[in-house]
C-alpha cells in the first residue's frame, strides 16, 4: 500500500490536524474580535467621559460668572437701578483679574426713554468727570439701552455710552434676557472693547422694578430698568475648559446651537504613528447641552494619540498568539495522526503478507500427497 499523502494534500474530512487548525483560527479570530470590541467600547466610553467632563468644566466657568452678576443684582434699588459708586466698590473687592482672568469687563446698562436722555447724560458725566462722553452710535426710539458704567474702567472706557440696541444685528441678543426674565449668554459678537481680537460672548442679567421678574412678557418689557453684562472673548472663556481634551488626544469643535457658528475648534497636528493604522475605529462623540439659557454643541473626535499602544496592540497580540498556538497544536495532531496511519498501513501490509504466505502453504499441501519437511543441522525448517 502506498504511504499516506502529505498533510497539505489530505482531505479536510479525513485530517484532524486540519480541523484543529481551522478551529484554532476561528477561536483566535473570535478572541481578537472580542478583545477589539471590548477595547473599542472602553475607548468610546472614555471619549464620552472626556467630552462630558469638558462640558462640566465649561458650565462651571459660566455659572461662576452668573453668580457674580447675581451678587451685583443685590445692589439694585427698588427701581431696578444700581449706583455707579456701589458698582465700582463691589467689583473692586472681587479680585477679578485673579479669579476670573477671562473677563474683559463688567458693564451696567440702563434703559433710557426719550424723556430720560438728559438725566442719563448728566448721570454719565457725573460718574466719569473729564471724559468726553456721548451716546453712540446714536439714540434709538422709543428707547435706548446705553452703557453707564464699566469695570475695569481704564480698559473698557471706549464702551461707555454705547447704545447696545442701535444695531439690528445685536438688538435681539441685547433684549432677549429682558423678554425671558433670566440670564442669557449671547451668540458670538464683535466687541467694542476688543476690536479685531475675535468673537466675544456677553452674559446678560436683566433687572426689574421691585426686584422681581414679572410673569408676563408685557410686564417684563414694561418694568425692565437695567442690565448687568459680563463681557469676554470666546477663546478666553472656553479654551481653558477644552484644552485638556487636546492633551488627551481629542480634537474638539464647540458650536453655538441656534446659529451653528463655531465658537472654538482645535485639532491635533501631530504626525500619525505607525501603530495607529491598526487601531479600532472610534466614533466621534457629540454632546448638546444648555448653559446660561443657550444651547451649545461640543463635538469630540479621537485623534491618533487618543488610544495607547497597549490598547491597540493587545487584540492583535491575542490574534497572533492564537494563530501560533493553533498551528503548533495542529502540527502535533497531524504528526500523531500520520504515525497512526503509518502503523495502520504497516499492520495491514504485514497481514497481507501473512495471508499470502498462508495461501501458498495451503496450495502446496493440496498439491503434494505427502509432506516432506527438510531441516538444517540446527533443526530449523528449510
């Protein structure tokens, strides 16, 4: 009988080594898929956590500014107005340059009817003697909303007298807090205090007569007297809260919800490492939330540096070890199987020879009438 065929040519149904190899490959692929899926899920959760933590940091910064304006609101009289002297004295005790360096300034704006224009001009001149002040760009009818006081005054003196409702593009943002009866952060605007320095954000808090917010829109419009505003560059307010994302390997984009205008965006410019091509794909994570009455959307996209080399390499290590073990075990099974085949073939060959010898002996006994046995000198049959 011919020897068994080599391992590579054996029928799959007859070769247990081939079955072991196929099973090992399937198990290795399953282990790789499970490990990669687990790592992907962990990375996805880590990305979501990083984005959510960034929104919490940002919300905390905005709420700190809201709290400052809320404390200032306590200085208002029954008419909903604040004296400039008290305004300055309170803010001078707050150490804003240290506690809130992102603020360009705090402003106090009064609602001025046509009958109040003379009173307002005198009040502004008395509060800022020696400055050539005027209302600009111009008065508006039936009422104007002009800045009476700013802090710090030196850096923000240019804003004094500015009529925030003179521009149609800013009028809606300026009056929305009054109509809603609560603090509200603006859409990105150009700041008169910082021309050419990028988009700014203004957080406004309306003040009403008797210190309470009327329940109806008509009541809020009638009894509104003044507005407190915190002014900041968008980048200075937002970047400290979002920069940790970039350090973690996450590109981010913060978008103003109502307008879709980007507020801040940063991507990692580092070169893509070689091992990153083997990394599982992580979906971007976006969070929409409301801060100071305005919806913002923060989008986080993982960059090549987001996943650690071990996170990328572990599933591939499982796959390589599994394949290597499968090949070794399959080879051992093949060798044992081939030895068994050879032993079986040898036994069959010996049995066939014995049968052939027995047949010849029987044939001789049938042909010869008498049996002649021939022995050698040592008694062995010849």
